[in-house]
C-alpha cells in the first residue's frame, strides 16, 4: 500500500500488471511514431545537421531547466554559448550543463546500453558534482515549507540500486511493448524511484530522448519534449501521482504519447521553415557580398543565431579584416544585427533566432478518451 508521507519501498518493478496498450493507446502510438518518423526524415534532409544539433538541444535545455524554476532566456543562453561561458549567470550555466549532459548521454548510448552508471553520469554533469544514489532519508516531493508530502520515494541505497537495475533491465527487455509506451513507463518509474537527492526530473527528461535514440526511433537528440512538459506542467505532476495513487497508467501513457506527437510535428515545421529561410538568405548573401555567398559563412550563420568575427575567421578560413567586412556588409544590408556585449561584438541572425524561439501553436489535439 502506498501513503504520501511514507517511503514507497514497495514500489513494484515494471511492467505494470495491467495491459496498458489499449486500442486507444495503440492508435496514439501509430500517430506518435508517424510524427517521429517525419521528424527523423526532416532532420536527415537538412544539408548541415549542426544547424539543429546546436540549437534544439539548447532550447530543450532551457525548457527543461525552467521546470525546476531555473529561468533563463534563449538569447541569454545563445549568448553565453558564444561568449565566455564562465561569465554567464549561474542559471545559464546550469542550462548549458543540461545540454552537455544530454549530448554526453547520446555519445554514451551509442557505445553501450543505458545503465545505472549512465544515469549517475548524467546527473553528475547536470549538478556539476559527483552524484551518488541517495543513501540518506528525507527526500520527498511536496511542500518544502509545510513539509507536507505528496509523494515519498523509496529509501535505502541498496534498494534504490536494485530498483534501478530492474529499471535498466526493463528498458532493454525484448518485451512486446512499443518503444514509445516503454519510454513513458520508464519515465514514470525513474521518477518514482527518484534515485538522487536532486536533478531527478531533468535526468529523467534526458533519458526519455536517450531511450528513443537507443531504440533507433530518433537519430539525433532533436526532440524538444520538455517544452510540452513545461506547457502542461501541472498535468504532468498530476498524472505521475495518479499512476502511484490510482494505477492510472493509461492516462499517463496517453499524455506522453501526445507530447511526442505534438513536439515532433512542431519541430518538423521548424525545420521546414529553417530550410526556407536558409534558401532566402543564400540569395540575400549573394546580393550583399562582393564575392557572392560563401557557403561556409551561410552555415555559420545557421549553426548559431549569434555569431562572432572569430568564428567566421576560423570556419571560413579568412582573415579578420575579411570576416569583419563580410559581417559589417550583412549588417548594413539589415540581414544581421550587430550587438555589443561587453568588449565583444556579435552579429545576430534575428530571423533565425525568432524562428527557433517562437512559441508554436499546439497542433490540433487528437481527441482522447479521458
Ligand atoms: N508524484 C510524483 N511521483 C513521482 N515523481 C514525481 C512526482 N511529482 C513530481 N515528480 C518528479 O520529480 C521531479 C522533480 O525532482 P527533482 O527536484 O529531483 O528534479 P529536478 O530535475 O531538480 O527538478 P525538475 O524536474 O523540477 O526540473 C519532477 O520533474 C517530476 O519528474
Ligand atoms: Mg530539484
């Protein structure tokens, strides 16, 4: 039996004892998988994949960190990424670490299956210190002021390690479950185990992406799922709790599947718009620069919406005067906006930046049973 203020040491391992793949869930699975497949194809179509790999994980980092009330703006993050990250605010540094943890995690799952050690490594990168699986009591989810608990995760390091091992076995089991359903179940379970003293939410959200990459449903970490979670934050918390309190698995799985579908579709739209803008700017660069459009320069302007003279020098193999001349000409033609930040001059690709950060309207919801 579960009680809000007692450590849930009898948390059962996965899979749940009921069949979560109802007809309705399977219909959602089909739609979410189609959306994910079109995202993967769109990403493969793009000539320079760094365009997405630099920016989408940074947006994911911003949204995911904001759930923990670590509030940064996209421009603060893109700027911190360009300038000396050491001088950034702690909140920006924290979000940059989220991206680092995500990208490290991707490298890791390309080499070996996700394990408890991968989880510890991710959480340690996020927190910038060696994290261990909790061995102290007192972690709870609830009101920090009144100390009223909503959920109290299991306690005891040995028990937590056993639950995590079982979690990893389940994540790699050849169960007949669809990989997206498996991801949703695994996310609940990881949060319910809550193995660390902090960073469980963010680690769990990184793991969502890693599980999809492991299963070959996504080739790069460009699913921006945390935006959906932050937009539906109270629902996200309510449904996590409802699994524990009422075994509402189907509603939880349904929520996550809808998130994958919506996020994948809106990212495809973003990618299409980025490609259109890329073509438009190619023509503009051709007209604005004496020697015509330099392909490397165009790439640089789309890898980061904020660009420095030194980046152009390095990437295009040109001297400082040439790089400066190019960027100034583009600023004069109002293609880029110059911005003085401390001692540094950076040039902003404003249209690319707005495209990356615009808040999309959510795609039409699929009618749900609930
Ligand atoms: N009732 C619940 N049962 C299990 N897990 C929960 C419940 N409510 C919230 N959680 C999870 O706990 C996370 C918060 O835990 P923690 O503070 O360790 O993570 P974080 O990464 O620091 O924070 P955040 O997720 O808010 O960014 C939430 O994001 C959510 O995933
Ligand atoms: Mg926290």
